[in-house]
């Protein structure tokens, strides 16, 4: 009889120990499952910088090598017309200046480039331009006064302009571009060492 009771006692103790072990193991399973979701944000954060790199590459703007040409023509009243071509964006604001060399008297007019061309004039007094040497200049105004679409191409400080016509603005407002050429007005050719265009009044 005692043997039966002791056997039952051993069985009860064994069952109790097994139940205790199963209860202590469950929390470890919960702790593992709780830590797994926390690792996902770290992996996502590592991918985000790579996605931003293509946007930085798209913002790069190629330099614009400025090209400007000017043609002058003398009207019958001996006043001057200026027209030309440029690869600058449409609506680019330019200033045309005609200067008489002997007196430094200037005539100027603002205009815009459209479809790659510009035109301005007439230049000169009502009585017509006297014979002599003149210089025509085409100046690209500072970026700060240009339309927003032009600024987007040439830069807010003209930093995207390039080429031999580009220089720093005298007012410290960034880069500008200037084209100039010399010509003579008169019915008789002048003696000069320069290769210069001679303009004569129409009909002479």
C-alpha cells in the first residue's frame, strides 16, 4: 500500500515540474516575436538616402555657351537699325547700344529675344548719324531682372552662362554676356587697319 502511495506522489511531482517548465518557456517565445517587428524600420531607413540621389542628378543644368550675332543697316534718313540672332532663351532681356567713337555719345534701346532673333532701332539723331566710327553692343541684362523662365536656364546669378562673351557684372550681380562690333558710317571708305564694315546711305 505504501508503495502505491509513493508511486502516486512521484507522478504528481513529475507532472507539476513539467507544468512549471512549460510556463517558464512561454515568455521567451513572446519576447522573440516582440523584437522582430522593431528591426524593419532600420532596414527602411537605409534605403531612403539611395532614393534621393536621382533627384539631385536631375537638378544639374548644363552650361549655356552664349552665341550672339548683330547686323547693322543704315536707313535713308541715316539712322541705324540693328538686328541679330542668339541662342539665349526666349524673352531674354537685352540692351542694344550704339556709340559714336569720336564723342562717346550713346543711343540705347531695350528689347527681347524671341524665336532666336532680336531687333531694335532706329538709332541716332533726327538729322542722321554723322560720318565716322561707331560701336554697336548687345548686352544681356543681369539675371535678377530677367523673367523666371530665363533665370531657370541661365541661373539666378547667371552662373550657367559660358563662353568668351561672358564676364562678371560691374555691379556684382553675377555673370552677364556682351557682344560688340565696330563699323563706319560714310559714303567714302576710311583708312583703317581693322576689318570693319562701312555703311553708306541707300541711294548713293
